[in-house]
């Protein structure tokens, strides 16, 4: 080993390189591969065509999440193409011997929610999945990134991926977050500052007091949205918060083995003096509750701010800006505070964990859903749903007129029936506000679970700081 | 016959919009197929068709002028968002072999290279010039030469582009990543065995 100070990213990546040669991308060994119904069928076809087996079924975990219904999950899936895709996943997992957490299985849920909650996701790993939000797993100090289906096939066949090593970025967030300002606001703020392409080509490490003070679930929310600024992935060095979260989880090491692992995991940090290609520093005190107004996650503002005026946008970017506002039915310079909304979606791999549901329940307790709007609460997994019921959160939601549904990706991408109608405004705790993302013509305003809770009970965009 | 990319001279379809995400290239509701074929029909579905499935006449792919285009020229930061390889499949299936932009999202770049769609990254200035050339003459022929890593406009203006030498070799010869990885199997097994 050289004595040159190394970043955490370099340590984990270099430690997994099976082959590095001039002119070639690295061949990187993958510790953990998650698969789901949408991006895997063509990869399995590739294996069949070659007569190949899965390299190591014990390193592969499957679940159905992207297109599954969130109501009546015990019944056959009504939509024929979705049903076919889920059945294909069952057949493929059976044929190749991969464990599948199917609908109704107690471990089923959104792939990036179940990996951590089951303790499959552990520090120091390389993790991939045919889904861009695989960056979520970086919250445990992992190199985790989304891949395409051809790459899913590479990993299934050889447990390796051919990949050029990204550059490294450090994002430090110092200070403390104001009350009512959450992990979601923190990451939406960073993306708004650096744009939806601000970290393309980079792997990000998040550090600083505000990051350290986040819970594991908050850290997952931050790492989850790394892709929304273009980053290849995002990571946070593991610490006592990480170890406490993992202790006792289903597939985490147990007993003395766990203690031994913790000693090794404590070494997983960026060395003093290690070089990053880019360093950005933010102050947590500058962050307000955030909301997006446009059609990419970089188009975000504080809830009390106004949509930029045309003059505030560089000339070359004005046509795209105007196209975006036209889609959203908003005007340059407009304030979103007090704007009436139609739907509230609390769910997705960004914000559908138990802490998110607790936060929403605590706020809505004793309050009622605003009239004329719909509120969907879609838990990240069956385990989250079960925990919510055990804590009586379902009763709180029911009392408020909300509905706690079955787990899945749901209205985050509208592959199942959970779509927002054209022209309607959806306040959403998900990760993308692209045109048509939540349904053709749907208009998405991305927010934190707390800000979504405010919208659910008032029917409007509001400043949660005035209410907590 | 194995598919390859070497040199292409073609008309180009202009899409001067920035930050085009893969949800626009192929919306999620069209990701339910379990094969790689047929995605071209739904390429840019919601920009290309109205809710009643009638074509939007002002969208570039519905303009017969650009029918022969095998090059797509798009605004900065093309292919952001979802990792869906279906986006690359849709572009390829529609008939494009090259996308020219001044910036590409990482996952989309990988996915295109794995599907014989060549992402050609040029400067903002060269991109602006390319759009201007197409606006002046929609039938302008643009040449993309992979071997020499060069794009040339009809007036002879040319610029170089980058590509990883390994990926270039794969595209020019129709080589497959998985064949290469399988050839490393003993090394991969040894690596796995060395992991604690």
C-alpha cells in the first residue's frame, strides 16, 4: 500500500478492481446486485442465449417494485403487461436460482428500501442495480450506482462490470439545519445550487456537521438524489449512527462477527489530506424548506422564494426554461406559497421509510385532509407498512382521511395505476419532476415529507417552519 | 452479421432542447416489454404524439424533411435521469446511430455505447454551429468518423471527440463486453476467493 492519502471512494473502488489495463475501463467486482422486474428480463435472455449461469446467486437479490399495484396486492395484477413482467421475473428467478421477495412476501418493497432495512447493504461494498437510485446505498459508505440492462447482464454473468472510474467530488455541509428543514431540503438545495448536471462525471462524498447529524434514513435520502445532479453516486463514511442502524438486522453480521466487522468498517473513511477533483462547501443555516417549480430537480427554490424571472436566467437557457414553466403552468417571478394543489404523494425510494411516515403522522395527528385533494401514502416496503401499523400510524392517516397502501414505486414514475392526471399539481416526496413523470401531463412539485404533510392538510403549498 | 460503427454521413435531426431526460426519450409506461425490440415507435412519445395518439406536427420526428436522418443533434446534458437502457434501445430502434450533444449524462453514455449508438460530445460552440447549419439547410450532410474521432460539417468545419479506446474498438469491430469479461473468469474467481 502506498502512503498517499486516499479518499473513501478510491479505497473501495480500487479494492474491487479485478483488472486494470491501459486504454480499458476498469473491471470492477460487484459485492451485491439488486434486480427488479423492469430492467432485468432482457439480461436474463442474454444469459439463456449464451447458456450462462448466474455467477453467484448469493450475491443477487430480487424484488418486484416498479410496476406493481399498491392496492389489492393479493389479487392477480390486472394490467396485462405489468403482470407479464412480474411473472417473467418469477420465472427467471426460479430458473436461475435467485431469491425473490415477491408481492406479499414480508421482505418485499422498493429495492433501495429493502436492501438497507434487511442489512444486506453493508459498509465498504460495491453495489449495483438496474436503477439510477442505487446511489441510496452509498449512505452506508458504499460505492453504489445505477446501471443499464446490458450491465445487469454483465454482473449476472460474471459478477463484474466494465466501468471507467469517475472523478471525485467532496460536498461539505457545515452547521445545523433549522427546525422543519430536513435531509430532503438539504439535497434539493444542493441540486438547485449546482444544477441537474452539476455533478455529472463525479462520484460524490458528503461530509460535514449537517451530514453527520442526519439519521441513517436522512442520509439515504441525500445519497438517493445524488443522481439528480448527475453524479455517478454519492456516499457518506460510516460511523456510530451507521453501526447502530445495522446492528441486529436480518442479514447483517451477528454477535462477535458484527463487532469484528465494525472494527473494520471504522477504517472506511477519507484520509486527512486526500485529494478530490472538486470540493463544494455549503452552510446548513442557508437552507430553507425547498420546492421545485420546473421539470428537472435542479429547478428548485425555497418555499418562500419566487420562481426566477426571465432576466435571472442566462439567455441561452431561456427557451428550455420557458418550455418548462409552460408545462408547469407557472409564470416567471411567481411565488408558490399558497398555491392550491390537487394531489399529495408520500412515497418512493427517496422518502417512504418509517421515519418519513412518522414525521408525517406526527404533523397530521388530529388534523384533516384538505377537501378536494387526494393523498396517497405508499410505504417503501412491507416491513415499513407493518411497523407503521404497529405504531398506530395507519390510524392517524385514516383519521386524517389518507390511505396507507401496499408498497411499491407507485406514483413516483407512474408505471402502475397510480398516475396523476394531466394538468394537475402533485406535491410529491419523490425524486423527479420530469415532464410526464407521474403521468402524462402531470405537474410535480418535489418537497420533503413535512412540506407534503402541510400540503395534505391545507391543500396548498406552505412554509412548514410556521407550523412546527 | 455483427453490428459495427465506423463512418457515417447523414442528415441530422435537430432537437435544440437542454436537459432531455430519459423519461422523455421513452416514458415509463412503455418500459413493460421484456424484449429489446420495438421501442422506436415510442421514442419521444409524449413530445411526438398527442394524448389521442395523433402526431404533433411541429415535432421534428414528425417532419418528413428529416426522415432520412440517422444522427440526432440535441441540447446540452442529454440523457439525464433514469438508468433505463430502453432509452438507448428506442433511439437505436428508431434508426439513429449517433447522438451529438455538448454534454451527456453518465449512465446514458454507457448504455448507448453498449447498443451501437455513438454519443459524440462537442463544445457548446460547435453544437450551436451544428444547429445553425441544419437550420440553414435541413438536408445538410454531417460526417461522423469514429476511427479518426472527428465530426465534420458540410463547410469542412471539423472537431474531434473523445471515446475510450476499448469502447471504440468494441464499436468498430462489434465486440461484446461480456465476451471480454468471460475471458477473465479465472481472474474473477480468484478475486472472489480472496475476499474475506
